[in-house]
């Protein structure tokens, strides 16, 4: 995490960065469950999302675990309820082509909101 941030201020900054594509829920004083919808869609137009638990383990360190990916057939702008989708387990190709890029995109640092979220 950046200097001077705890998990709560960091999650708030992520919600500001991705206001329409990030769903969060606090599950303890140091943990959040997140669902992040990628900018990129599948070749047939479905939404690619990843879900994980983000936990503060030290002052400036986070742990991300219980990661899964979802190919969501619903419109994420209409609420959080999934209307169908495929979850892991996944093979190495799916992990490297779907899950890891989703987590990387969520972790990306940006000073401004994503243009797709305006």
C-alpha cells in the first residue's frame, strides 16, 4: 500500500478509481471481499471479473487470497446479482489469461478515474 494508507483508505481509493467496476464488502477490521470487473470483455461480449479476499497483513503489505474468476453474462451496471457465470477451478492457461490479468488491472495505480467509469 502507498505510504500513509491503511487498508480502508486504500480500498476507498480503489473504489474512487473504479466506481462502476469494483464491488467491495468489509468482512473484518482488516479484510475486504472484492469483485472487480475488467475493462476487456470476452470475444462474445461477456464480462470478465475476479473475486478475492484482500487482507492487511502488515503496515504496508496486503495479502490477496481465495481468488477466482467469473465470466459474467449479466450487465454489471444493473446491480451485484449474478445472472449466470462460470467459476474456477481453472487450468494454468485460464489462470494466466483470465485471473492474473484481472487482478493486475485491479492493482494498477492510476491518478485519475478510469475513462470507462465516467
